């Protein structure tokens, strides 16, 4: 069913973008081949021409004042054949209540962790839980039981050596887990942290070619959170006697599905299913070096063309979808040389988890999971997020534009972004949502400074006035003297302004270099580091512009020149420092 539907959607997209269905199928086939993943949904030719998972009429749902048993019956007491499509239709229409008590159960269905037939759920749960238990036994090592094995051995077959490697892996995972959503109390609980560490450890050990990559903990966190919330809702309903209306079979099923003893087992199953798609997005670069998952190669012009799945995906989003839907915005970002990898890698690898509050992320994932297990809707979510803030982006310079993309505005409603993404993907079925009114924040002093004229022709009103005086100067000896004096005065002022700009750039670079150094030393604040890099690039460009002003000043009469001045030497020194910094940063960011 899913393959046929997705194939139809891709063909429609390829036609709208000016490409052929074969071109788009080639990209998807390449993605599937590279990730080693085949779709788990059989093709249903009778439904291939219809929009996925939204065929069942969805009734108006009001869950605000609905009891536990009522909500369960509303969501799951439907015909077996229609359950999957019915739930997906609710999620795509954003009719799953933000505080639904069964989100983890819906996600398990969307991610193919549970089959459509409810009668098969107990057997499926038992099988998947046994798989996790086997991994626990397989990867839990006790080297003390191995007689004759030296704890200092570096042999690959040594259990002690493997034990120490596992401990290093656990410590690396723990460093990320303890920093997960610090404002959410659930993630500060020791039992939750231990469960997350174990899940990520066993997944990493079962995927030695990929192992653990920074960012995976932020994919696992919402899964753990929804399971915790659903279990808490179930316990409260049972304690308060709100389960009496449910049949004995449903009571047994809920007790089995929401058994707290199997939190790690069930979360591992959901995480593993989701990572089957995301795994290729975390894979290493073609040259064999692992890059940091949320830090791109900032200074590589051709970074987006890296032949990885994520590189191809970002290229497709930028060059096909965004360019077709908003060519002006795409051209603006390209003109500023803002590589989509700078912000796009984090957006996609974390499924936009850092761009919205947790509750908004849950609603966003409802829609993405319900649409397709291959997460195709994420491409249009990506573009919708850009177009939603297009006015801000078009009015911004390099540093402010990158700042918006690295710290997505918190006044954007995720529901609007979802509706806009669905409209972009299928404008016949989904109408364009009413445009969200975004009140632009007042310009910061930094942006005001960046908007000042940066050319040497008209640096100030005084220079404009002097040019007019030159045009009015009388001919003859007196006029020539006046013109010479004005030229010298104008050049002197230009030199003073150049000196001021050099000093301003140097101070700015010092500030942002300090921010960058602190972020890299502590392995935190990567967003601040990227913004600091943007500011450094802006300062570097200004210094290059100043260095290129020599010819203009050499032509001025009286021998005024920047050649050999301390200001130019300072600019040259900063440029050399920037070159060294770029090489060292790319080396640091490539370290695992």
C-alpha cells in the first residue's frame, strides 16, 4: 500500500518541479539502496492513486473533556481494516489532541511496530521484547569470568579490551543524555536516564558501522517521553476507576502494552524502526571520515554535493522544492552563500526537535509519522519553515539570516507550518492555510550597523557634500588648489573610516573567537559557535574589502595610500588567522 502511494506522490512532485517521475524515482531508489531498507508495506494498486492514509472520513473530535475509556474507544474501537488509515487521517488533520493519552500506541502503529490487526498485537509485542532481551544478554560483558584474559590487553578479541571500549561508549552516551531537555523534569529522573543510556548503547553495539552519533539521544527522547506520559495516564485512570467501561480483552491489552517493566524494550523497538530511515542520514561522509552529526563543513562551497543520502536530500529540497515554490528566497540564500547543510543537517537529523518546544515537536512528529514511515513529509516541513519566515530572511544579511536559521523564531505556530507543508505537497487536497501574522522584531544594533553603506564612494553625507563642491569648483589655478585640498580631505576621511572599520572588525573577531573557543573547549553551545563563525565571516569580508581598496586610494593625488600602513597589516594578519582558524575548525568538527 505505502510504496504505491508514495510512488504516486513522488511522480506528482517530479512533474510539478519540472523533472520526470523517473528522475525522482531514481533518487528514492538510490536512497533505499544506500540505506539498505525496503518498504514494509505491500503495494495496493487499487489505492495507489489516492492520497495516503487520509481516505477514511474523519469525524469531528473533541478530546478536551473526554475520559480515558471514551478516548480509547474513539481511537481504537473501529473496524480492523480501517484502524490504520483512520488513525493516520486523524494525525494528518491534526485532530489528535496535544494531550492524547495514547500517542505512544499511535506511533507504534505508524512506525510499523504493531500490525493493523489488533489480534496480532500480543504476539508482536512478545517477539519484539524478546529481541531486546537477547541484545541485553549479548552485549552485557563480564570480563572477570574470563580466565587468563589480561585487563591491559589491546587484543581485539580480549573481553577486557571490549569491556573498556563499551564503558567509553556508555560514558559518551551519558554525557549527551544528562543534557537532554533540561527544562523537562522527566528527563532528569535517574531511571529515565538509565533507560535511555541502555537503549542507545545496545543500538550502537548492534550497529558497529554506525555506532552512536551525537543527536540520536534527541530522537529517542520524545519516544521515551510519550511512553512515560501514556503509562502515567493509564495508571491514573486505573487508580480512579476510569477503566470499568472497557471490556476484559481491552483491559488485558492495555495492561500488556503499557507494562512499565517493558519501557526500554518498547522504546527500543520504536527507536530502531525510526532509525531504519534516519540511519542513512547519520552515515559517514564518502571519504570515510565521520563528521559531527550536527556540525557541517561550514567553509566547503561544495559540501552540499557530498554524495551521501543526506547531501542528496538537502540538494533536492533546495534545488527542486524550494526553488520551485519560492525562487526568490532560494536565490537570496544562495547569494548569501548560506549552505543548506549549515542548518539543514540538524533540522533533518533531529527531525526539527530543537526548533520547537517539546509539545509542538510531538504534534509535528504525529503528522510526519502518520504520513509515511519513510518521513517524506519532512522535505516539505523543511521548506514550509523557510517560507514561513521568508520576509525576515529576505531582509537579513548573512549573519542575521544564519542566526534565524540556527535559532528558529519561537513565535511560529507549528500547526501553520504543518498545514503549509501539506498544501505544498498536495495543493489540490489541502488548501493553503491562512497566513500567520508574524510581528518582526525590532532591528538589533548589530543589524543596523550591518545595513550601513559599505562602499567607499558614498561613505557619509560629508563626502557627498564634498563631491558637490568639487563639481562646483571654478576653473583655473584657484579652482585646482581647492579641488586638490578637497581631494586630500576626502581621502583622509576615508582613511579614518577605514581605520575605524578595521578596529571594529578586529574587536568583533576577538569577541566571537572567545565565544567559539569556549564552545569548542566545553563541547557545548554549538549554535553559538556557528553564529560566531557567521560574524567572523562578515568581519573577514569587510577586511578583504578594505584590503582591496588600495587601488582607489593610490590614485588620489598627494601620495595617500594604504600600502604598508599598520591598519592593512592588521587586516592581513586577521585574514591569515581566519585561514588557520578555518582549517583547525574543520579538523575539530570532523572528530568523533
